C-alpha cells in the first residue's frame, strides 16, 4: 500500500529552485553524532563492523555544500569488506505527509576517474522498514555539489513517512559520497500548480505521440 501511495510522487529534478513554506526537516549535518530521529544502518555484505555506514564530513575528500567545511554526512567503500556490496542507509525522522511536500537534498562525490558512486533516494514508511522503500531515482554523483528534489501530493490527515537515501553498488568500484542540506517543506501553492501544469504538458505530449 505504501509503495502504491508513493506513485503520486513527481520527480522535479536537480535544478529546481527552493520555495518558501513551512519546513518540516532542515538538516545540515553539523554534528552527525547528534541527529535526533535519524536512522543510520549498514545493510551491505559483508559489512565492516567497526566502520560506520555514514560519518561526519571529511575535508580530505571535499568541503560541505554550506556551513563549516565538515558539516555534511559522508559514506564510502569501507562500509563493507573488499569485494563486498554496499547498502548504506540514511533515513530521516518521521514527518507528516498530509499536505503537498517538496523534498530536496544536495549530494556529490569526489570525482575520481574510474570510480562510480551511486545513490538511490525516495520514501520509506514511518517504521523505517527497508522493504517499504519506494525509490524516486537512482543517481551517479559527480565531483560537484548538485541539488536533487521531488514533490509529493498530500496523502491526507494522519499519514506520515520518512525520507531515505541508500548508498549502493560494488565496493571495489566505489569511492566516497557526501550528502548535505536535506530539506522537507510545504511548497507555495503557486509552485505546486506550476509542477502540475508541467506534468499535464508531459501527459499531453505522450498522448499525441501515441496517436501518430
């Protein structure tokens, strides 16, 4: 049921602008050791017990998108043994999905040639069950900070969810990723209307192509 509900999500893209509105989550990862309500889990195989799935940003790799140079959260190939498969999860606190929402974050890699760093992102249920994950996109991060976002139609009174990011892939081919400035807010009505118009335009174009 949760995955069916998430089909209402509309991917907006990396270049979408931020919009004012009530903010439910605004996390800049100043201190990764104190993230109230966040869940971090290493589901990779074989996992490295003494190595964190996600950790405080390291300037040896790159600086944060905003704030102090180390104020981002990072993950790398060391979460699993050599030859292992990465599955490092970063999951937000629970938030209400009763109203229309915009979810956004910034991400990047180190940009070292020959390595591929991949993230999947989307929603997960309030209990944080991995089986409920409804991915919106899988991306390969580059060597520059890039903003990603999507919009969610309101699901009605009492509904809730979490935002989840999974760092995945072959550990031998991976290097390091960073995530910064995760924001969940209620967009202005005009912003939502514009997104709706864009979606209707895409649907109309698809119908025209189908009729040819």
